[in-house]
C-alpha cells in the first residue's frame, strides 16, 4: 500500500467518524427535545387533574364513603399489631378471628335497633318490663346470707376479666387474643362513631357488609406480605457459582442459550 492510498483511507475513516459523531449529536438533541415536550405535557396534564382543593370523585354510596375514611384510620393500626405476631401463624389467625368477632359483636346491637321498627322496640320493652316484674317474688326476702362482711366484699370485687369477655366464643392462641384486645380498644370508638353517622338502612347495610369483607381481605394481604411468597429471580450463572465448592479453580462455563 503506497502513501497516497494510506492517506485516502485515513481521510475516509475520519469522514465516517465525523458523520457518525454528527448523527449521534443530532439524535441526542432530538431525544432531549422530545423528552422536554413530553415532560411539559405530563406536567400540564397533572396540574389539570390535581386541581388544589378538589378531591377525587366520591363513591355513589354514603356508606362506602364513610367506610373508606374509617379504613384509612384503622387499617394501619391493625396492620402494625398483626405483623408484630411473628412467632407462630396461629397467633395471627387468633388475632384475625378475635378482631372480626369483636367488630360483629360491636355493630350487631346497632343493626338490631336499626332493623327493628318502632312497634318491635315497644314490644321488646313491654316484654322486658314483664320479665322484671315476674322475677320479683318473696323468695329473696327469705334467703339468709351467712357470709362475713369480708367475704361479701371479696365477692363484689371479683369480676370477669374483660379479656376473657372479649374472647368469649372464639378459640385460638391467647397471645393473638390479647394483642387483638389491645388493638380493638384503639379502633372501637372509630368503628362505632362511623356506623352511627349513617341513618339510611342501605348505607348501614353496605357499611357493615363491606367492613367485614375488607377486614378479611386486608388480613389476607398482611399475611401474604409476611409470608414472602414472591421468589427472587435468579439465573444459571448465579446458581452454578453458588453451588461451586469454595476455592475451586476457575473453569470455563458453558451456558445453554
């Protein structure tokens, strides 16, 4: 190859490199311009959708709207207490069962009063009055109490443990029950106050049914998060390197495509 050919090749190589560099620069500028337009359009769109002082469109049911606000208050509390029970899943199962049972027991009297009409309530009051009258007789006047004053005082002080009352009718781990008792005390007033806001029977029914359903769904979600069901992705190179004996000499490894 003579000097002229060499010089020509070098010139061609420089020209090709210059064209490539110019094309890359122009492509980068074009990308930056497009990205700028996209950022501007996205920012404008977000401003239009997030108008200050305007909340998202609420649900058509007042009962569901009230429930949504309640869940924002109580779910974080339940999640923290539920996820603190890590020794055994039976503790969490007990916690879940006692919380659901407590919510049902708390709202059932309110539902009964709501479902009963004025005539039903009057009939209930009449029956209760009759019972109070019928059970009163002279038998109590004839009973002679031989206990000492100290024994009578001790008997009056003996009361059922509120935790036992809370867990009545529900089997399960006692640690889970005890934590559920403390947890429910934190949310009980919020549950009652939210339900009592509603006077429409349909709203009350939706609130009650969806509250129980959502509590169960959230407990399912908490359990999935604790179980670590999602497996970390891996590949052949990692698996082979992990299984290789420590200090083994490097060998050429063929990977299947």
